[in-house]
């Protein structure tokens, strides 16, 4: 199979055209730097539009139908697609009314990450390839949820998660982010459910259970997304709203009421929103991420519904992806930081407009603490090179690159650049970047060329971008954020660990006049800082004192729960174990549950709980989460 990959990569390099400097929506995609996360011969023939015609069968947990690829063919006699966990029934060539069967085969043994190459015999004139197929229990993008795992407890739910390379597990497709396509779909679902996609969407159910969709703007295929469930819609503005199960509508409308203001702030910063409509879809708890930036319809985890709007920065993040990631996309998964670093920076600028600079700085500082911890683990681990922004993920799962390095180091690179050039120049540069590369996929070299041409050389600015992009670690010139309130919480954590009664009104703090700790006096980010600066191991009495005064175990904010549970496990605080078990049984968000399982597994007193609970709850998680936990717990060994 490595030989096949090498042949395909050579084909790409020989047939790709020279990269164009000026890009716009009408130009051909740059297909030069396809790397080996795909078998597709996109340099010879590539999809420009696809149409899905599928039936959604909840009883069999199966999608079945046909995908019709409209393709641009340079004269080749073969088309190669990526597939994994799919049953191919037949392949035809030609338009719907004039289809002819053709030869096809799955080549090579199934790779656990890449799947297989679907080879199709075509003619040099072929422009349409139709693949009739059905999904299987091995289609890992699909999460089929029984009614017990939904809010209604009476109706099932289905959603997809395609990033990074899982779209090939529910659609036979050329699964590379460098090739952008438009798509349409016709879906038949149970009549009491509604279907929505990352496309134009209905606002209410229809009596037939038949839905049509269209995405007119070209997108990378990992952004093709589908969900089916008992859904209702709530409008927040003329072009924003929320889809969710009826039971969540009231609290969702309250939690995300600032979405129109976020949209206004984003457009003011970096230009008009290009996707017409922006809605949220609140998924069941098994969804593996906080949010996923599917165009027109962000998928969101219900752990964001905190009741106090304290976690809505995730929504600002997904909205920002409408520019960085969706409008301008990483060309390969080695360039993932171009999606996420820009988005975290942009998210923070949106939040600055919504909650002010102090609040936005506190959000960024919490992320920076997380980056420092993860960077230390990465540099001491088996792949210290993952501390670079630009990665080398050859022969690895692209999910390995989805760390805080891409997100937070990338954002602080841009923050540091802003500090060096000034905010006005930075904003003009980024607005120009999004406009110049809109509806295309770019790589790190593209960005560096544009950075030099449009900012550094233009204004004669000396800035060492190379140490940020190509070296591991956090450069010494990294932009610093100071927070008196965080210093206060750090001071209180240290004093508590040394035995002081920090809940007394008489105690005085050298860094803040607010000395005693009361839950209502501090933000979620401040409490996260307090927990994080506590020693990794506290006594039973210390944990009990904290719980009695601050009610951490009973707190329903998922971020607080996670940090407290990590401390409870390392301290063997038995009173928290029932709450940890309940959390793991319900929540499938990988950010939380993977570290919790790792923490449980790393201690002798809790290792058995990790294995027992994962065995009991793994079917409640999406494959993205369960596969990561499976590897962390060394179950397959």
C-alpha cells in the first residue's frame, strides 16, 4: 500500500500546475501539495460538485443510496476515491438517465487510518461518476443515538463528524481539504424527524420526511455534514438562529442570545459574512467536540449551555471559522494551524467586543495555561516536533495534529505579530488575507509569502516568524497577558495549600483587595485558574473543605467540573467519584473525557474504574472519542 501512496503522490507532483499567487472563487484549486492522507488522484480528475440521494434508516442504522460526482477530467482513464467502512454496490458513468455500469475495485488492504482506495475505470471524456453504496457499522463518521441518549428520551438522533478524514466513512469521496466542491442532496428520513445539513436548511418538519439541500459556495469535503432528529428552530435574527430538540429550545435561546452581536462584531473586523445564514445545531452530549464549524450550521455540544453564558466563546470560535477555515482552508493537515490559530485569534477579538478586553484577556490566558501544559507533554513525548505550527504528519493520523499548539500557539503567534506591527496594520492585513484567498485552500508557504509581501516587507518590520512556525516550544518574544484577578486566584490557591483559611473575611491578599473567596464573586475563568494552581494532590480534608465552601463537585459548568474532577482523581477524593461516573456516562466531548480517562488510568487507586467505566459507556461516545480513549487505555494491546 505504501507503493500505491507513493505512485499517487508522484502523479500529483508531476501533473499539478504551478501555484497561482492570486486566488479567487473562479480559479482552479491548487492540488500540488496533496499528502498521503488520501489516495485520490485529484491532479488528474477531481470533483467539482456532488449530489447525494440517500435514505436514512434508523432501524438498520444505515444510509443507503448514491453519490453523483460531477468531475473535471484532464484526460485520465481512472478515478480514485477514498472509502472506509462502506459497502459499494455498483458504479456507473454518465448522467442519471443515461448511466452505464463500469468496472471498479477496492485496492490494497484496509489501512486503519486511511481506509482503502476505490478505483474506478473511466474514459478520458468521463465527467460524471455515480457510486451506489451503503454505510455499515464501521462508518465512523456516523453516530446513531438511541432515544435514551437524546433530550426527548423518545426519538433517535443521527449526526456526522467528518473532520479530519472521516467523510470517506459515509460518502465515497476524494477526501482532501485542498479540493473545494459545491454539493446538493435529497434525503428521505422518518416522517417524525427533521434533516439538516451544512447547506440551505428547512425551518420546520414536512409531512413526507423528504428534504432537499444545496450548498452553493465551494467547501472542503470535511465540512459536508448531516444531522437527523426531533428538531425545532428558534430565530435570533434575520440570519441567525438555533436548531435543537424541543426540550432545549428555551435555554438555548437564552444562552446564545448574543449570537447576532457576535456576527456584527465579526463582520466589522474582517468583512462581510459569505455564507448567507448562520445557525447553531445543539447536538446530544455524545458529540465529541465543543463545536464544529460546518458552514451555515455550526454543530455544538450541549455542555456549552451553562445557564450563565459563560462558555459562549466556543460559539464565537465557530463563527470565526466562517472566515478562517471555511473561507480560507488549510491545504493539507500539516497546515492545520492556519485554520485554528487564526480562528482562536479572531474568536478572542469577537469576545473583546462582547465582554470587553479584560474578559477576553482572561479567556486567552486560560488557553495559554493549557498550551503551556500541553507543550510540556509534547516536547517530552515521542513526537516533540508536534510543538511546531507547521507539522509533518506523514504516516500518522491527522487527528494527532489537533492540539493546543495549532489552536493557541497559532493564536499567540498572531497576537505577538499584532503587538509588533500595531492593531490597525494587523486588521488590514488579515482582512486582506481573507479576501485575497477566499474560497481557496492555502498552505503555510502561501501564508509566509503573503505575510512578507503584504505586512513585513511592506512596512519594513523585523519579525522572526520562522521560530514560531518551524520550531517547537513557545518563543521568548511571546505576547504576555497580565491579569490581577488571576494573580489573586493563584495567590489564594497557594495560601490554601499551605494551610491558611482563605474563606475567612479577615485574610488579606497582597495582590487584590478581594481577599476571601466566595463563589459568586469570581468568573468561571478565575475559578479555573484557582483549581489549576492547587497542588496535584490534596488531602481528603482539604478537598472536603473546598467542596463545602465552593460546591465544586455539584457545579454544573462542564469546564469547572472537568478541572475539579482531574484534581479529585489525583487526590483520590472518593466523594467525587459518583459525579465523575455520571459525567462520563453522559458527556462524550473528547476535550473532557479523554484526559479524565487518562487520569483515572494513571493511578493505581482508579485504574480499574477507568477500564470498567469505559467498557460500560463507550457506546455512548462518537468514534472520534472512543478510539482516542481506547488507544490511551492500551486496550488493544
